[in-house]
C-alpha cells in the first residue's frame, strides 16, 4: 500500500539535494489525515537537520488538488465518541489539532526555503500548509478558500491570523462566505507569491535540479526566486473577481457592526455577478454561529503573534467539538450528505456576543498549560 505522503531526495548540480514531499491521497483530494500530518512533520524535521538538503518542495498528487482540507471524518467520529460533553475529553481532536497546528507553525518558521505548489484546490488544511511556505506558487487551476462556515467551524490552521491581517473587511468577507480565489486574487492579496502554469511543474523541477545551491539560506532564497521568475512569464494581467469588487467588499464588510455586515453579505445573494451571488448564497446557507465566531476571532487575534494565534485557535477548535454546529455541519455535508443542516443558533441575531464567549473557555484542567505553550519559545519538537 502506498504511503499517504511520498518523499524524494533529488540531486542538484552541486551535489546538494532538493527534497520533495507529495501528499498522496488524490482520491480524497489530498485531505490531511492525522497520519499524513505526523509523517510530514517528522520528515520536515529530518530534512531541516540534513545539511545536504538545500530546499524543500511540497505538492499534492493528481491534478485536482494540492490539499482540500482536514480529516473531517476523524473529527466527526471523535465528537460522536465523546459522551461527556467536555471538550477536553475528545482525545482525537486534542491530538489532531496539536499535530496539525505544530506542523503549520513549523512551516512558517522553517529554516530552509520551502516552496508550496498550490495547484488546484487549496482549502482549509491546505491553506494552513501553503500559508507559511517561503515561496508560494499558484497556477491557473488554483481554487483557494477557507469554506469552514459551511461545516460549522471557523478558518483555523492559522487562518484567523492570515485573514485578520488583510485590508479591513476583506478577511472577514472570505471567512463568512468561503469565496474562492484564483491566482490573480491570491497574488494581489499576498496569499501567493508567484503564478506559474500548471504544466510548468516539470520545468520547475528541472531548473531546480540543474542549479547550484548554497549552504546559505539567503542565497538559496534569492536563487529560488530567480528560478520562479524565469518561469513565470508576464501573465494576462486580468484582475480576479475579488479585485474587481474590492471597494464594494471593503465597504460592506469592514467595521464592528456584525448585524449590518451580515445584512450586507446576505444581500449579495441577489447580485447579478455570479461570484458575488455564490458568496452571498454560501453565507446565507452557512452556520450563523460560525459567522459570529469568525467575526469575534478576527477581532481578537489581530495583534497577536502567530504562536499565540495557534494557541487561541486550539482552544476554540476543541470547544467547537462540544458547542456550536461542527458535528451537525459535517453530518449534513460529509456523512449523510443531505445538505440540510439544522444550525443552532438558527439566525445571526441569535448568535450574540454573549453566546460566542463559551468558545474561549479554557478546556483543560486548571493545573495544566496550553499544549502549544512551547510554540515560539523553543525549537519545534
């Protein structure tokens, strides 16, 4: 049986090597399982310590997706198995989010150039992997989104950190609508650094292998950038839909008035523009509780460090296992596939500021520390 993550070490011109990690679950659009996270985390540590490895490339198997999300089946089963109603008793969620968030944080702080080939679907857990890479590549097939509102979750894996740092209103719009971005909008917002044709992967790999790399990180960053720019071309210059509607989105979604923002986004469902119409419809059909939770999180994390954001998200993710709509959202979309979730609260008015505070309660025993307490304070282990 093939491994769910494949690892290769390829020679380059000067005897150093380029390492390639391939998420190898194309039948599930390379969705991240706990096993995949563990394998990737372990190998990235080994490559980081290997002086012969000059840089790392991360991609997904198949043409459809880099990575379409996380292990929703495992998370759902963990919630069903937890009969106590206490967030800390969901042992699967405790381990999964711990391992996944540590992996994502390690990519953000990786000591060697790490290129993410964001071809096809890049959603949820895939965004968590791509976001921290030093060289992020989009292609003409890229579909980048954080669609958690449709399953009763929030944009985790550091997604709140990313979205809170976009221009006012833009991040909240993406969180509340799950709107999909192509390469043009990803590069405009700084969510991707380069745009290459999907067919250029082999040329990119060949150019990397025929280059001479250094033991010095900065030199390798520069060389990899030059390789990418050499393959990128001039592009069509066509703006993406978010860029086209940028001013409207900012005016509709910025500020502290949650009710008004909800009203504005819901109104987009009547738009003549297909992209805006889909965004508005997704919001209307999505979890009102998730909308309020995302709104509150983006407000809270705006000035936090990345490590503190992961610690905050860990608390909220565990609480989502016993509060809110996550179990019902996964049931309706993934398990039973009836697409008829019964959200609670059922309206945005009922998802009040007082209601959302339960997601920020510390779930572990009083004498214990946050399991991610060491992030940013010592080397990733």
